[in-house]
């Protein structure tokens, strides 16, 4: 098992397709373990086989109910398959396991935006920014979203935060 796992991990970045066979072998030997399925899902995702990745991530999530990362991986794959509603559910499940997951907070906000749920996306994006305050692109997205919601003062406050982080002011 160790040899198959190490071989798969070493191939994951350069040749993810080559990692599929050894990971499948590990799953045969350890069908009760979630982590090899999560790795196999990653290999499939990196080779562009998103439906197969989703299948493996779902199986891993069933086997490892306390793993927030596999739910984050699942949400990301679902979002890339344009299945934003399912992605939203997965990101919410990840947050139940790990409430401080910046990735899950951002994924939730993105899935809500794709579904045109602006009212729900704004607080989700704000919660993400509490965990990742340096993400100016997300802060700018939040400001834009707040303008679309006619929350102009809040939008200006977000823009001021960007200026403050850069050490500049609106006056110059």
C-alpha cells in the first residue's frame, strides 16, 4: 500500500493520469478508507475528468464524515461542472465540519453568485474576507456586489479597506 501511495503522490503533479492506476489499487486494498478516494478524485480532476472526480469525492466524503477538505474538493469540482446548487451544499457541509475554512467560505460565496443569490452571497463573501482580509480581488468583488444591492455606504467601506491596506487614501 505504501509503495502504491508513494508512487501515486509522486506522479500527481507531473502526470496525474499515471497516478490513477496505483490509487485504484490502494482503493482495492483499503476500500474502507476515504483518503485514497480523495486522492483519486484529485487525479481525475487534474486530468479533466470531473464527473469521475465527483464520484470519488462523494465516496470519500461518505467514508470520512469529518473531512472538510474532501467536501471542499467536491464543491470545487461541482462548481466547475456548473452544478452550483450541489456545490453550495458541499461547501456548507465543509463549513459544518470546519467553520473557519476560508476555502469553503469563498466556495460558498462563489456558488451563491453563480446562482444569482446576491443577497446571500454578500454576507458569505464578507465572512470569507474576515478569514482572508488580504484578498483585494474578493474585496473588490464584494464592493461591486454591494453596489448592485444598492448598499453604497458598505461598498465604499470595502473600497476604503483596500486603500487602507495599500497605505493610500481616497484623497491622494
